[in-house]
């Protein structure tokens, strides 16, 4: 017995030692694995011997820790530094060197995947828009998946010569040469070193190592922002009409930094740097990644340098809605865009054997279903998977779905892929049912077999019918494009929401724009679903996402810039925000489709963009670079953190009190602390003061302030209550005092502040949140 016990203990000890050894070996291997790092260097620390060549300084610093490492990129405009592949040990050694500000692991970003001009009122207001020659001097740059240059959205007929200050080029590569550009598409570059460092050399048989768009996303966003007018555009006859970008006379420059495997920080920074150097006026990025401090955020760092040089940067808010705090791209110098719907629909109808009918949506065009009712089955009852209702690949049992219409739940695999799964299993049609997570939001797709997507209420009713009938049957009928659908817009369920997780005192998103079922140009490399099995090819596609709303605002910003070239990016952003609307023409508030209730400032920011009103806002909240320094000081950033963010030397004045409430933003976010005690405390109140400065960009006049509030526990006062402007660009400052009672943690309330001279209304949302 003693020997057995001894042997057992010995075995346990040996196993434990073996486990510890294995962990040590794994850690050692991990230390030797090379990853991409972005290195920020402090030029003020550069030795005099490298004064003539900073790149030699970069290389010398790198070679001091690794003989084998090469620079992927060397940066000079957004910041001084480079990108390279290092082991964790090498990165640690480099970070300790004099002159190194930071060594940041590369972050991966993801894409946030026409009637629009009519819906926005542009066609009815052409007289108010900037002259064609002014708009054609503007260049919209897009960091995305590239471009398919052959489509008519890049037709340069009628455009004058390329603007004289343009420094960009048309880079050649796989299936792309210099003649691919013209007077419309004036620049095209690609950036793949970070991507290839992670995944190996690009296989040109499956992906173009060039600016050519193999995905479709970049072609869609660029043609949305500034595509030329194309008559007779449609997707399989849906949404037929003239498709045009928001700024159809503006020029397009594309910077491909997103590939089939994602978008990598080192490539994004290189792309943004070239866009700045080339001379774009607006920079559009429909991408996002995990939130972090601004001095670690690749897009925020690049955007600051762009804004500092007069370039407005527009970014997508993300598709993480309706979850609270799901935003991307929240830096205050970025214009963050959420998504709303158009007044256009693509109806499809489900008829059940019980004689009940339900309305849905679809973009299917192809072979129709056989006449009459067909057997209907819920995927969960015809699957070999524990989550069979999601219709994942190879999850359906052919014998149970062949010849039937299959009901699949939304979620998990892409919506269009579910239709392929049903088709491959022998199904004849599909009903795609929203779950409670998606509510009544309906997104149209070009499915691969007859399909109707329905809301959660209809989905639940159809499932109930299937469960209660021994022989359930159904059929699907497809309708035509419907216009003037009301209410519209509504906030898209997928559109990411506030509050701002990084800086709660800055309200995000800034505004919303059309982002649901948007028709725009498409690549010839893949079909409208993007699936390899989809052999259809189209010139235009209808897709949804804040990726689609972002280029709407990018193009509209170019229009405003053309009309008011002297305005700063902050002034243009202010004009777009303060003229946005939050109610329909009936006076009823804009609806959030996720809840069916009125939307709030955490859903739509300042509201839905109104480009015609933005051309004449009356007053703007302007900012210069120094204002952003004060903002960072209010965040208690150190001098090195400020330099990492801004590429500029700045030290906060220790004798000055910096306040986030004094940052001159066009909206107000007021985070409040819940007092202790049951229900958040009794009788406790907090006083907060915010200061703002308005600049007159209209005619002389007197503006009166008004407050509308849904926050009974907060008293709001403004001093002074009127502002008189006697000349253009005169500035006036006012203070808002909030006296807030305590509320339970998690409570949100909203209000609105507006200045009006009788002609202009300069509106600002106010959001209160208690924690």
C-alpha cells in the first residue's frame, strides 16, 4: 500500500513537472513569435548624426535589437516612426531605448458592412448647392478595399483637368494599370505590407495585389460619396433610377488597406499618411476596431494629423447596435456616423396554409417558386445541429428539407449564406425570421433562392403555426420597389449606440445618415452576396451598414467644403450636426426600429443629416488644434501621450484648470454620479457648468436660446439667453448650468438646446447619464 501511494505521488509530481515544462516551452515559443509593432519615435531625441536622414535613425534603432528585422513602413507625416515585425522580447528592448515614445502592437480593423440624393433633398435644392467648378476641385479620399474602375460611377465626362495641387498617383499592380484612373478617379494606391506580414504573400489568383477591389465594399463606399451620375442603375430591377454620389462632381482617390483577411493598423496608417500627402480634402473610413485610449488608436492618431491639416475625417460608428456603448471611432476630431433608413422598401410576402399573410423584404430575382402552397419546415426540426435554427453550413438534413420552404432564424452565419445552405440541401425557398435581438429591422439581400426576411413578430407567428399544424405549408411572393415608405428615417437596429465608452463627456455618434439598403457601385470580382458560389455579376449592389452611412456624410462634407472653402473641419462638422433633425415633418420624434420607441441622442447623436440646411447653419462651434490640446489636457494626458496622439510637442499648463465641459463641441454629454442611498440618494444634487463659443457664419442677427427637456430631475439654465452678432466670424461665448438631482445608476435622460434668429436654428442635443 505504501509503495502504491509513493508511485501515485511520484506520477502526480511527474505530470505536474511535465505540465509546467510544457507551459514554459509554450511561453518560450510565444516569446519567439514575431508580431507587427508600430513604433512612435521622438524626433527631438534624434542624434545630430542622423539629422540628414531620419530613416537611418529608424533603421539604426531597429537593428540595435534585431539584425533580421526590416521596416514594413517608415512614417513621417502622421508621426515619426515605423512598422516592423519583432518578438515580444525585442519589442521590450526597443521600448526602453532613448527616443522611443511607444511600441504598440498592431491592431486589426474590420469593415462596417439612387434614391438617397432625393431623400436628402439635394435634387430639389440644386440652386443652393455649390457651383460645379467648386465641387470638382474637391477630392474625397477613401481608405477601404479598393476600386473597380470600369463601372460608370467613375465616368469623367464633363470634368475639367485634375486639380493642380494633386500629388497622388495611380499605382499599377495585378489587373490594374495607370490608365485605370482618369479625371474622376484621380488616385489609387494599395498598402499590403502589414497584411502580408501576418498572412504571407498575397495569392494573386484569389486576390489582386493592386488597388483593384475584390470585395465590393470600397467601390460601394466611394461611389456613394462621390460617384458620377449613372442613369438606369438598379440591382436586378430593384431601386431603378439614376444613381449618383453625394458629391457627384468631386474627385475620388482610393487607398486600399483592407484585404480579404481584414484591415491592419500599419497599412491603415500608411494609407492615411499618403492621403494627407496627396492632398485629399475629405477622408472617409468605413472601418472600426476595439476601443482604446486615443494615443493607442491607429485611426484616431491618423485622423488628428489629417484634421490638423484641414482635412475632415468621417468614420462609421459601427454595427454593434442596439447594444449601449457599442461605438467605434469616438475621438472628438472624427465625425462619427450612425445609420438610418431611407423611404424605400423591397417588399416580399409570406402566405401560410392558415390563410395568414406576413410582409417581409427581399432582393431575390430568379426562378420563382412552383405555384401553390409548399411544405414548410422550421430548420431546427430538420437539422443535425444543436443550433440548427441558424442554418449553418451542412447543418440541414436534405431528406427533411428537399422540396420545402425552410424557416431559418437570423444570427450566426451571414444572412445570404443561409439561403445557399437551404439551396444546397434541396430546399426551394427560405423565410428568414428575426429573433428578438433584431426586432422588426428588415435588411434586404440578394438571396440565392426565393426568400422573404420577416421581423421578430411575424417570425414568432410563423413558428407557432409550424408547431401547431401537422402539415404546415406556405408560399413566397416578391413585390416591386416601394417609395415614400413612412415613417422614415428610423434608426437602424445595427447602428452602434452611445454612450461614449472612452470619453463619456463627448456625445457619440455625431449624427446619422442613410445606411440601410443603399444602392451603389459594385465590383466585378464577386456576386452581390460576396459568396464564392454566387456566379452572378452586377454593376450596382444594395447593401447595409454604417459603412454605407459614413460615405454619405463624407460626400456631403465635400459639398459644404466646396461652398465654404474657408471653413475648418470642425466648422463643417458643426454645420452638419446643428442642422440635423430629430423629428418627422409631422412633429413626431424619429423612431428607433430596435424598440419601436422614440430614438434618443445615444442612438442618433445630433439627429439625421440635412445637407441643404448645413450649407447655411447661421452659427458654428469651431475648434482649432490648440482646443484639442486642451481637451487632451482635461483627460490628464501626459506630454508624451499628447505627442503620441497629435505628433506635436505640447505640455499642459499646471496653473490652468482644464475641463472637458469647456471643449467646444456641438453637442453636450453630461455624465453624473449616483449618490449613495436607496434609489440613488435623497435630495442630493450636482451642479455642472459647460461653456461653449459660437461663431457667426451668416448675416448679423440676434439669437435667442430655448431648452426642451425630457429630464425633470435636471434644471438647465443658459447665460446669457441671447447673443447678438454684428459681423461675420464674430464669436460669442455662453455657459450652460446643469443642476441635477440624483437618479438610479443606469438612468439616461435627454434634452435639447437651440439658438434661433428666426431663420436659422442651431440645435444641440444634451444627454444625461447616471452611474
